[in-house]
């Protein structure tokens, strides 16, 4: 939840549990299911070859407990891991993302408009977090370097 000039905004991401890449997300002012469904449709469109068997984490927000949302994930072969009530460790990947987002983007910024925040979040996720940022969980590699290393290990294992 991030304060804006006129209201609060929420970022709802789908994060790959293995690579910590944000595969899809939405920026909303409430937990309307149409925005969450759109996020899952974007995930299917943009990552159809890597989502089957993928595990994602979520908190216990009403939108993530919604039966239609859970059905959509199941139809795609995605495993949903939901945190236990009051236990942030169950959702460590998402909690780490939000900590990074808040400290690297939000804190220190003046109150801005919803549209400006959407643009800032897009740039943070698509240009910085997923492409350039080095992650301690990936041995201080960026996501692309980590994925390349995994491919190399798989290729070496085939020899």
C-alpha cells in the first residue's frame, strides 16, 4: 500500500518463486477481481512457456482466496502457496520484493498522482528489478544472469 496525492494504491505481483522475477503485476486502488484476472491473463500471454508447474506465493488477501483466481492458476498449472495468518516468513519472496520496492522507489518520494506512480512502478519492475538489480537470493546475480547459469547447468548435465 502506497499513499498518493488522492488515495492509496496497492501493487499486486505474481513472482516466480525460483527466480524471484516479477512475471505480472497490477496497480490498483482496491482488490477488484477484474484487475487480478487481467494480471493472470497477462502472465499467460507473456510467459506461457514457463508457467506450468511454477510456484507463486501470496498473502491471504481476499483477491488471492477468490475461487475464480485459484481456478485460473490451477488451469495454468501454477501452484499457489499462501501464507499462514500473521506469518510473513511464509511469504518471504513477496515480502522481500515489497521491502525493495518501498525502500528503493517509494520512501523519500513526494506524494504523486496515481498515473505517475503506475509509471514509476512499471519502470522499477520492468527496467530495474527484473533486468538490472542484483539479488542476494540469486548470489548477487541479476535475473537474466541467474537464468543463463541455470540453462548452462542443465546443458552441462545432459553431456
